[in-house]
């Protein structure tokens, strides 16, 4: 489940048809000024998100007109401003050229069969929301890049950036899962997270627990950790004193995830925690 940080040399970190999360794809591409990269992921729609830097992006293929998106990306760091991105349809390739001194690019993908039109996501298109509370140490902000209202048509790919608010705290809480395909109660969606911390020597824990109540697993996450989540409840937490960011990718069997929360009868007894019921209602 946990892929430690490493130099991937612009090769996929979570490749197509992955054994654990076959519905998703993830790559990190690092470029210097004037360098270029061609991203082609057959059978997956993808989203080219600029973590930092500025790119020119050209999308072509699948019998659609070539689209050229200029100067995509306006920030120097994930901790500054809002992201920019380009949606790349199934059957298309994206060639991007680094215009800035350097750039880091997240390539997120979800398995899909239909081909839509490419489009660009600018900071003005980002759907920003906040959840949780300071009292429960669950306050976080989410920047949906491909969420409920992207500026174009998307199949099954959801892409977001999530930040804990303050130094230390929980995310993915209340604990929830989305691994069973039984709508309208729940839908199957696999996830990939890439974590960053500020300061960069920060750390945290990613928890995974099966529905049957057995003891789960805990993964030590650090700056650059990648997590593959195929099933189970999956809250995570940043250690006190550190801000936590993670880039999130969801790929599923349907467009929007329906999630199941821990039931009140569970050992966690969520209903005894002030504000939790209200938090669950906001997620629905």
C-alpha cells in the first residue's frame, strides 16, 4: 500500500492495471526550463496538475482537434495559491513544455472508456471547501480540481488537493469507506494519495481498517509518500507541529463516490464526539 518517496525519473509510480488499484494511475514528472514530456496513458482519462511552475500543454489524438493551453500554472509551491490543470481525454496524449525555471507535475488518471473534450482548469475554476473543526483537530481545506463542477465534462476521475488547517490534525475523518459497489449505499472508488509536509521533515500516519472490526494497518508517511487505498476505512493524521498536504486521485466504477461511515455501534462510538454528526451531514 505504501510507496516510499523515491526518484521515479518521470516514470509511473502507480501504473496502469496496478494489482492493488487498477482503476487509477499516478505519475510525477519533473522538468527544467524548456524540457518537455509526452504523457500517454491508454484506457485512462488523465489530469495534468501543475504542483509548481508553468507549462504550455498540447493535447491531441482520438480524432479530436488539437488543443493548445498556454501558461498553465501560476504558483511557486503547493503551499501557495491555487492549482492549475489540464484534462486529457481517453485516447489522447499531452505534451507539456516547462516555461519556468523548473516544474513538478502530477499526472492523475482513472480508467474510462469514453472520449470527451480536453479543457484547462485555472485557479478561478477551483472548487474550494472546508470541513471539520478546530475543536476536534479535523479542520482541513480541500481544493477540488476535478470535483463536482469542473469547467468541462469528466468521466470517473476526481482530483483534489487537501490541506490540514493548523499544525497537526486529522483528515479522512469521520472514518469512511467506498469499496463496495452497492449503490445507493456505497460505490467502489479506489484512491491514491501523495503526501507532502511543511516543514519537509514532518511525518504522520495513514490508517487502514477493514469493515469486520479487526485491527487495521498503520503506515508511517513522510514527505513524498504515496499510498494506494483499495478498501477499508482510511483516516490519516499529521503529527503535532506539521502541516500536511496530499494530492488525491479517485477512480471508480461510477462518476461520484457514495461512502459509508463507521456505524455508531462501532467501537469508536463516533456519536459521542461533539460535532461529528454535523460533519457527516456536510459530507453527504
